[in-house]
């Protein structure tokens, strides 16, 4: 255990308010813990920030309180319960504890069921609508910064990590982009000077929705290197005698991501699931357009298109190359390769929750098979 971490734990214990239960390392841009707030008798998420003596020590929690104070109990933003100075060097923020983990951790098992992902995206957009109404932009929407819980049997996302939140001067204004998470920076965020507005937040939601539906984008920088980047890295290696300074490599990768965001888009590096229909693909493509004017202009506009979707809740089964959808048109469905004709895909169905599947139809590929199932409710 580092000396700083030990000091922080002792300072937290000295407040007399918290019982620490576990350290949280996901995100890794602040010290964080799962804890129990003793006076309130409830679980909390503790975040420990470096105190900036030249600025407002409580700017981040105050912004969150401002954005959530009128939203009752159904906010899609995590709530602040408490904030205080922690010694001379830190600020301690006690926030709502969300027990379902982040979208990032959920994606480690593969994509979410398709309509569950759509529902999660709608929740994220409602959270952003709260921020935007308060003339705030998040600037760092990504899978690690959205937590998942369930309410009334439905998935309920909670936006967290407000360290990059910025205030807009007025409706329609922009601010400087945060490049903290380069993969999620839109094209205008790489411009000189950079720009970031509400449509940039929606771009990031589009990327997160793509990952929830199709699976995580590659987190290996090498996956994004284009020809120009590989030439740059070869030149750097030659100039240095073989080794490349990590900072120089980081800059090369950032330039690659900037070209991708302005060109074919970073989603072109992802794996596509065959069951995603054109209607949902169009929504994602509109959200992640390189041109802000071609994107959704407000969260409510994107919410409207997502809520209008009526599609099977397809999911990729753990065995791979097998897909399932429950409760579509009164049936449960599976699609898999025909064991007798590997070039053909067979569609099986069972009365909902009956678990006795019978062959229903066949198709030349999984995409065509999924389309047949979708049309079964027509």
C-alpha cells in the first residue's frame, strides 16, 4: 500500500463518518472507495480529490448538486451526499453508491442485449438533458463513467465522474474539449482551437451505445494505427535508435484517433453484430457523425428516435455464433448454424418461457435470419 493511500485511509477514519469496505480502482483518476456512511446508515461511494488551493475546492460536487436538485428520486446522475476538506491536501466527496458496476465492466462479458442497451442509452441521455438544462457539458461520457443499476425491473444508468464537466456561457455556446479519453473525443475536439458543445456529449453517447450493442471498441492503441501513424513510428524508432519515447507514441496515437474521428469514424474499428438492424445503425451513425450539424442536436431528439424502436432484444450467447431473443411476438427465439448444412442458419422458436424449441425457418446467414424474426411480428 502506498504512503498516500495509507494517509488517505487514516484521514477518512479520523472523520468518524465512514467505514471503508473496499477500494475501487476502476477509472484510476482519483482515490475511490466503497464505504458505509455511519450517520446516514447507507452505502456510499467515496471519491478523494486533490485540493486545488487556487480554485474552488468543492466545484465538482457543487456542479452535481446544482444539476440534480430539481429531479426528484429518478435522476440518471449520481447524487452527492456530503463533501468536506480532508486534511490539507484532499477533498472528500461522498456520493450515491450504485451497485451494478460500470458499463465498462459489463462489456467485459460481451455486448449487452440489444434493447437493454437502447434503454441504457435513453437513461444516459436523460442524465445529459439534466446537465444541459443547467448549461453544463460532461465532456467525458465513456463506459467507465456510466454506472448501472436496476429500477422497476429495468436497467437504470447513472452518469458519474464530473471532473471534466464545464459550464457553457449560454445555450448554443461551446467550451474547450477535454482530451482525457482520446478514443471518445469528437472531430471538433481535435480542432485548433478545440470546440465542445452539447452535440459533442451526444457523439460520446453514440460511441457508448455502439459499444453496448456491438461490444467494446479495441483498447489496444495498435488497433487504430493507420499507414501514416506506422510511418511516423518507424521514423521515430529510426531517429532514436530503436526506442520510442512513450509521450511521442501517445501523440502519434492521438493524431491517428483525430484522423479517424474526422474521417471514417472510430466505430469502423469495432466488431459488428449481425442482428443490429438498419434502424438502430442509422441512429448510431447519426450520433457519431464527424459533422456536429449532422448529429442529433439535443438529447430529447435522440431519445425520441430510440424510444420509437420496436425490435427483438437480441443478444450474443456465450458459446458464440448463436443469438437469442426472448419474448418477441410471444415467442423465444434462437438462431444458430444448421448442424446438417453449415452454410445455412436455422431459426428455432419456443412459446415464451416454455423452453421447448422447434425449427421455424432457415436463412442464408445470421443477418437474414434475424430480419425474418423481426418481421414475424409484422
